């Protein structure tokens, strides 16, 4: 494919699009006197035509392929060694290196197919992300595990017990169920009395494998099986009965297999930590924590430990901040904060949560209301529901009118519980509030953030004592010490977290074409009563890259964020740093989120430590939005638009195609609208380079700052014309720069009468009844006109002015004899509220009137 | 036995002081039983759900309030005419004086007519709360040993709450469960036929049921030497066999002699592991002369993975672990997990009470807790009640969903109280990619109730036949249910499993069918069933122990060949009952003999070569052989879904199917190996017979086979034909 390079112009330092925009005046919102479109087209045509001639008129700008990393094999390595890694995926052309989220891990490659990763000895055990740097930009990420155990890869022929590949104890084997029906076997020699822990990492390394582990003795008798311990990844703790060779079998539960069915099988006798109680500690305070796991101590010291060994350790967490965490975390865990604790000699770190207040440990005998354990607010309680059906009771004092936020953590800290928290009166008879699943899934299938942990707000009805009951709605029939929880009862202390996720259900990094834009979604997880706006800003952007601030308006949980690259920006491969700021909750750094695999019915995503970003390719088309154009008013001149509930947001959209001899309509619509704003669609016809889309800001829209983006859909050519002059094209979805607007309190709300006529005949005169309901104490004059963002065509409206207390009347509408038939998009009644002859307040409502013969 | 007098022998044992206030004729106690006796309220007449010609009564008269409204108040009261009782429509219709679709049911000069007329004449009073309630009925005698071609009259006594007893023999309804052994007429006159056996007569009056159990010994035979027969049967009077021996003696039935070793090892290997014994296993067992070889064989078999697979298949049927009809690729993960859980449980010999509790109280996701997959198939009130009752309690309670069970004590209240145990089963998550959501999480809902469909009363969780559970609002009723169910004194639980296992190994339950336990379908050998259940409970619900006891019984070791002394008996386990191999076992056996595994179509993955039919996770693996041979679709908890009925398609499948042809002609199969080896035909024939029949060929069989093989120029074709023929024999297809 022939690619056009950025246009060289004598205007050094000015890029292609800048040139275009300079040549072409920004469309202006005018009142009945829109800029002539043909003249705008003529003006923009000049430089494009020049460039087309210079380059032989054979340009092609197919959309950049999305580099997707399907698997990395092996998906891990031993610290202090180098490991040769292969990759597979799509869009992986011209791969220059693999890049790890741990900066000390370096990569070399000679052929772009085999990559040697060097892992320094001081890289801590943990889970990291790996992505490929390709000619198409950064790829999506895949897991890469670092351990201190010896590593080896699966031998080829190990499909039967008798053909098991010999592996050594205390090692990790990288394997793959490469085809459907494949079954892998490994033989390991162990001695009587050893406790061998056999663990398979599959889902936790983004593999498609749904692994089953089995252990057989030398006579072929199956001694143990496991189909899921950490989620669906299996683990077997195996006490060796006699010296001998034992075989480990790995296969897929439903006998699937493919190149993406990779796994890491560790067989070792070293210390392993499964979980900790408490699962969280106070920042900066040394705390005693009981670790549960295997090979931790010679004997279990805890009667509730069941099949686990335990050991008590003192842990001192960081007092402030959280370093990059070497853990694989799911979307719901974005609301948890933790740090890595490495138990000496253990195979992997354990994540210990952090609290900003002291941690209370639940007592062991608080299983009835009389035995309720007193707690005080703010309370952060660590508990354990060891037996199924166990109830943990607490009691607290609260004052009338206090707002308390209850938040319990179970699923989000990896515990096999489905927590339910109930607040009852002091006698524990009457239920006052009940908190159950947090089922809201803000991220949808791209970032399934719903979880079963309860949270909610409770307004204390009266001074007094209350009971709090914590229980699990699920549970194993056996005692299970893993059933731990964290109960948080706090006053209204607003907080939030941000996640950056792909716009589509695709694994993808943020690759910005030169002269183009890329978009991601920012999700806000609001907590403890945070309802106000959150501003999201980028930091440390490379030169030539722009990322205007965006606002999650009041109550808004998702906003599109657009990154724009200049035409001649330098190569860049790195990360996007984002932070959010909310007035009452301070500043938070945004976390990355990635789709692991698309097509999963309930989604499969996870958090990433970094938000990968690169400059890649060139944009064939760019659209630019302006939501703050001036409005020309016959009476009051040029008006700066004031947005308020009951008004309009007009967005002018400018289309700039790299190839001017190719024209196609561009359909534009809004993205990231607050849920109360109804979306609109408009089309910029082929041959025109600007248009409008308008949104009605309903009276229910809260006052505050919002950001939206306009999405365009069109086609671009992918190759030169064929013999018949026909060009191959492809559909593309493009986005504008963000449009941020401030919604201020309204002065009046304009409404059409519900019986207002919706048709007008050419030559007809209509009276349309409407009202301008005054709000917020506004009493002054309101003047109403007909208005459309580009031009009111074929009809006229005689302006009406309400004075004093008047708030309803008629506007007379006259259709010309040659008025264009049909509806005119975004036609409206536009009212201005006047203070001392200054048009200060704006209000509008759509006028859905159709011109007929 | 003398026959009691007919006309209302009223045994006024303790008349209450206020008896003068009680109407002479009670609607509930006198009128309704007459309607029942004359089938007015039967399912074929006015008792059906839609009634008959606009007149509807409760089925069999269990709802007297409803019946009173229907008879007296509905249709503007035209059915009874208090002023001239004889002109009442109900009497005119019943006696055929006006056209009646049901014909003439009551004679005008009968006692029943008089009672009905008196009731109308006295003002047709309705049921009263303060009138004596019928508490039970008794049948006298309640059991008896009867000669063939003899008779006996039963006396039915009604017992009322005021202590009154009344002979209601004339007003009861009677039905025999084995009329070919003992029949009963409408006056409770029991007559035995010419053959021996066991039978039961169900007596129904006023919503109460009683049972007469009859034993009819076979005619004594002078040539029967019971002691030598018992010796030949290796029956041990000091063991559980004593209950069998007692039964045989009672019935004048002698057991067949014990089966030979070859037959026994094939039988028990098939029954425990769903697998044929290998020639080496057969010869080693036969050659073993130690006294404990049978128990060692059982122990070995119980440890085999095939045992876990085979019984997991059985439980997957009962637990309705189905993948078909949901049309979801992802359903396979759930079915694989549930079957694997059952297999692991059996391999670990998980105590049966724990096994069932884990199913009943399952919560969480299928990944964390595979028994929750049971709740994918079982998801409605009806399915909860009927599946649990049938699978674990051996009770078919379906009837009580719409009306009082006609042959048991179960009322609608019992049904819906039992259902209330599952009212708080919550479901969430998963994805609705098919008929029902896949991969749901099962949890305890905060609320949820079941209302009686007729009264609208919210039912409290309750065990079958027991008082309400004492629960707090945070208790899962299913836990209480599981605790009740698995308690040692539960009247159903252990007996049902003991009976199910007996049925598995002996081909017929002591209660038959195995999951239809009711007083009107009594066990054929109650003492034996009680002893088995007791043994099971005392072992800590150790299923393997139960299997050892059953397979160690004399009955299990008997030959399947009948003798003149047990030819007509089918109830006393005096010989081993022949039964066809189940679909999966038959297919696996063919694969085993021909040494060519079946290739099972998979999806989403591919079953590894060597996967056996008994290893399949669900029934949604398309292979016609299994369907033709009766693989169940797993839509109910009844093992009866698995069919062993013969069909023409089965014969065609055996002789003509591509699968059999493929296995016979496989390049690396047994036939190819036989045709390529250097052994003599005689040696090969011996091995073939051991593989197929688990026995050496008889000399004439060997001779015929060798002659055939020598006559066929193509050695491969010769062996192919030989094996093909042997695989189509009943001796191969049946467990015997």
C-alpha cells in the first residue's frame, strides 16, 4: 500500500491540519446568515489540491490496524535470567521490542519474532504487563510473571501418563494446550513428608485455558484433582505419601485448546501465601497479620486454619502513596488500595489492603445480637466468616441526621463470599437498612465492574445504638477460613477512583495517528457521596500531543477522553498519565484498564498499571468540534452562548480530509452525553466540510461542568482508483476534540405547548403557543425568536417579548411560498433573558415543525 | 374367617356429651365417602380439574368445604332440594332417573341412597368445625398369609377424633397392586389366584388410607429341599441373608444356585465399574481359591476410576445434569463440573448424607461450588419439590401439586410447605445465552415465599410430614431441610438410597419402582430393607459399605437361571435378574472388546481419544448408539427415564451401524491384531470368548468357531465375522 507522508509545506512548524484550519475559517453559528459553504470549500481546497498533485494523486489512508497481542510464550521468567519469548496476535507488524511494565526488564530482538527478555535479579516476584511495540503502535497487553524459581518449557510429546515429561521440584513449567483434546503430563520426583504445592496459572495470565489439575502416583492412581482454587485456576496442596515419581496432568475442562491456551505450572515446596487476616492494615502502622498458606511453618497454630498453615508476621505498610502493584486485578478491584508484601522465600507477593484509620479485628464470638461487638465510626473492621451461615454482629452509636456510608469488601479482596450488611435497631429486631450487591456495571462488557460486595448510604434516624449484621449469602458446606471480609462504616468522606478503558470491546492500546485523534473512556467510581464534577487532566504529554481536560459532570460516571497528535509529531511510545481532581475528594491518579479478550459473554477485562500510548500511522480524516461559537442575534448582536438547563448545546463540526478529491457524507452524533441528554444525529453531506449537531439540555440537568465528544462515521479511500476510476474504501469512526461546557443555573425554561401544530403549509401563517417558565427568581424581559444553528430556511418567526410576570404567549410563524419541504434540523424557539438591555440568559426548545405543500 | 355384619356396625366406644347436637348424617364423614366410593369425584368424572358438565368436586373428596359449596350452593342450589329430598337433582342423576353421563351409580334402595336422602332431608348441613374428624382408618387384618385360590374379608374401621369407631367396610374403596396374585372387590373381599407372591390392597375412606399386605406362598413341592437349595445358593443365615431366607421360606420359593466365578466377576465388574473384566482378571479370579476373593474383588473394583465414572453417570441422570435443549456451548463447563464433582465424591467415597447436603444447600458459582449446577436444571417450585422428593426421599409427590395425593397422605399443604424450603433460592449473574441463564450464582435471598394455590396462605418451610422448621430470618431453610433429611431417624432418606442401590445391583428394588415409596406400594421384603437402611445409617452413610453388603448377599450371587422352585417368582430375589447393559456400558464394552475407542463429537473442545461413554459429562454428546439404547434425556429425577426396552433400531445398530463397522475394521483394532498374530485359532478363540463373555468357550463353541475360522480364506474377515456374531448375542448384551 502506498502511503502519503505528511505534507511538506513552507510553513515550518505548522502541520497539515493547522494549515487547513488556518486556511478555512471556523464555522460560525449565525442567525439566518450562515457562512457560504461553497466559499469555505474553495478555500480549503487549495493546500490539499497542492499536496495531492505533489504526491501523484494516489494517496491511501487505511485505518491503522489495531495491534493485539493474543499470547506471549512463555508468559513469565525467572529473575536474574534471560528468557526467549515468542508472541502471537494480529496487527503485529514490524515488532521492534516487547515492553514490560517493570522498567528494569529489557528486551532484545534480532528478527522481530523471537524476543530475549532480560530480567534483573532484583525484579520482585509479581505480575507485570508486556506489550509489543509494532509498526502499528503499541499492542494490547499480556501478563508476564516473574518468579525466583527455575523455569522450563513443556516438552512436545507428553500426552499420556507414561509419556510424562520429567520436571524438577521447585520449578515452573511453561506449557500450552495447543489443540482441542490435548492433555499434558509432567513427572516430578518427591519425597515422603514433603508438602508439594502444584499451581496452574492460566486465566491469571490472560490464557484461554480453563485448567484442571490432577496428580497421579506411579501406579496410575489419581491422588488429587482441582478445578479451581484462585478463581478458576487450580491449585493442589499435596502431602507426599511415599518417595516416588508423581505425575501431574493438565488439561482443559471442556477439552478446548489453541495457541492461546497457555499456562504456567509451578510445582514447589517453598513457602506460599494464599491470603492474610486481616486483609488490610492501617497506613504506616506496624500491624500483626496472620498469613495462611502452605509450607509456612512446621505446624498449623490456628484451629480455624483448616487445610492451611499459618504464620504471624508484623507488617509495616507505606505511610503514603502506593507504588506500582505487581498484581493482576480485576475491574471491581479498582476501588481497593493495597501494597505488595513479600513473605521471605515465598513464591509471590500478597496484596495487603490499606486503611487510613485503625483496623478493628472482629472478635470470634460475635455471632448473636447479645454478643455484638462495639465499633465506633469511622470503623474499618476485619472479619472472617469461617463457618457457613455464620453471622457477625456489631453495634455502634450514631446520632440523628448523620449520614453513614457502609462498604463491605469480600469479592474485591478475593474472598469466596457474597456479603450482605444489615443495620438493625438496638434490639436487633427491626431491619432499618440492608446493603447487598453493588451490581451497577459502569464499564459494561468492556470493563465489567459490577461485584457482589454491598455498599450504600444510611441516614441515621435517631440518636442511639444500632446493630450491624454481616453475613454471606453463599458459603461452602465446609469451614473455610478464606471467607474473610472488610467492613467499612464511614461518615460522608467523598472519594473516587478513575479507570481508563478502551472505547470498544477490543483489546487495544491508545495509538494516535499523526494528524488524528484517539479516544478512550474514563470511568469514575464515586464513593461516599461524591456527586460533583471531576476534572481529568493529562500530565507530561510529549510535544505535539494534546489531551484537553475533560469533566465528569455531576453524577456522570463516564466521559470520553481524546488525545490529539500533531501532523509532524515525533515518534513516541510510552504512557499516558492522567489524574482526576474533585473539589471535595482531592486528586487521584487514573488506572489503566484493558479488555483481555473480546467476545466473552460477560466481558473479560482487568486493570493495568500503565496506560500505554504511542504515535502510530497517519489520519486520513480529522473532525474538529466547537461548542462555543457565538450566536448572532438580530436585536442583541453577537451573543456568547450561556448553557443552562433548558437550553441548547450547539456543536459546530469541521471535517478535514487528507484527500480532497474523495468526498463522502459524515454522520455525526454525540458521545459521552450525560444520561438525561438525548442524543442527536446529523449528517454533513459529501462535498461539505462543516455541519452542526445540537443537543437539548433538559431542565433536569444538574448545574456543572460537562464534556462530550462528537463521533463521526464516514468512509475513506484505501487505495488508488482502479481502471474504472472506482476506489476501494473502508468505514471509519472518528472523533472530535472534547467539547466541554459549563451548565449554569437557568433563568427560565422554554416549552412548546403540547398541542402546538407540527406542520405548516407553504405560505401559511401559524400561531405557536409556548411558555417561558421563569425559575430562580428571574423577572425580567424574555425575547423569543426562531433560530437554527446554521440558518433558518424558508420560514420566519415574528419575535415575541414577555415582560413583567408574563410567561406564555404565541409566536407567529410564516412559511414562505418556496420554503424547503420537510423538517429543518435543530430548528428551535430561542429565548434570551435580558438584564439591563443585555441578553444574559439563554433558553431554547426544539420546534419540530414540518413544512409541507 | 367370619365376615362382619354389613349394616353399620357402629362401635360407639365413647360418645361425646354433645352428640345430640351433631347432625345424624355428616357431610364430611358420611356423604363425601359415598361420593368417593361411587367414583363421582374420581379423576375421570367430576373430580377432574375441569369438572364434568359444569359440576366439579375435589378429587377423591379431600376438600369437603369445596365439595359442599359445589353440591349445595352452586347452580342456585338446584342440586339438593331440602323440601323433597328424593327430587334432588343429585339423587335423580345418581339413580339415573334423569339422564346422567355417568350412568346409574346408586340404587334407590341402597344404604348409600338412604344416607344421602337423610342428609338432604335434615337440611343438607355442611361440614362443621366442631364435628368429629376422621383421624385414621384401620384394616383388620392388616396382613395375612393366604393360600392360593382362597379368600378373606377385610374389616375397615374408621377412627374419629371423639373416640368413636365405625365399621365403614361397605363404604370404602379398594384396590390391589397385584390383582394376578390377590384381588379385591368393592366389599373388601380379597381373593387369591393360583400363583404365589406378594400383594397389597389399598383401602381408602374419607381421605384416609390403609393397606392390607398379603403373602401367598407358592404351592408346596415335595421335591423342594430348602436346606440344600440354600447351601447351593451360599445363603448365610447369620447375615442379612436371613431376611431373604425367611422370605423364600414364606413363599415356598427356593433360590437358584450360586453363579459360577466367571459369571460373577463379569456381573460385578459391570455393576460396579460399568466395564467388562479383562481375560486376565477373569482367569486370575477363577484361579484364586482364597475364601475372601469376592470381597477383595469388590474392594478392587470400588477403587477403580471406572467405578466413580459409572456411578457419576447414574447421579448425573438423577441430578438432571443436561446440556441438550439449552443450546449453549458454554453449558458444557457447568455440566462437566457437576459430573466431575459427582465423580470425585464417589471416588472419595464421600458419605451420602454429605453428598446430598452439598447439593441441597449449594450456593455460589459453579466454579466454586459445582453442585450449584443442579439448580440450572431444577429451577421451579415444582422441580424443587419433585426432584428432591423423588431423588432423595423416594417419594413421588407430584399429584399433591394440584390435589391431595390419591394414594398417599400427602396434601397440597405438604407439597407447598416442602416447596417453601426453596423459596429463598436466589439466582444472579451469569448470561442468558440460552433457554435459561448459564453460570448463575445461587444465593440465599432475603425474602421469597410460597403460597398455597387454593387458600393463598403463605406456607412455612417444613419437611415432608413434619412440623414447620424453627428458623430465624437469616437461616437458609435448605440447611434445616438437609439436616432433617440426613438425620438417622429420617424415615425416607437411608431407605431410599438402600433401595436404589439394591435396585441397581439386583435389577429390582425392594420397593419397586425404586423411587415410588408409599404405604400402598410396600416393600417386598420390609425386614430386608430396614436392615439395609440401618446398616447404611450405622456405617455413616458409607455407600461403598452399602455396596459391599448388597453384593455380598446371597441374592446378588445367584445364578440368573431359574429353577422349578422359583420360576414364577419375581419378587423375592430368588435368582439374579437378567438385564440389558445400559447404553453407555454396552458401547464401552464393544470398544473394549474391539480395542477401538469411540470418537465422541465434542464442543466446544474435543474429547480425548479413549474417553469412554461413562465419562461423558452430559447427554448432549451426539451419538445415535446411545440414544437408540435408551440414554435418558435427563428431564426428571426418575431413573426410569433410562429405557431398556428392546427396539428394532437396536438390532440394526448392532449389526449394521457405521460405528460397529469402524471398530471391526480399524487397522489398529483387536480384529486386526487377531488376524495378524501367529497364534492358533484355538488360542485366539479362547481369548475372544474371555474378552466377550468372560468365560472360556465350551468345547462345542470352540469347535464351531475354529471350523468357521478355518473355512474362511480371509483371516481378518473370519475374525471380524466371529466377533461381530458374538457381540450380537444376548450373552454379551445382557448382564446375567
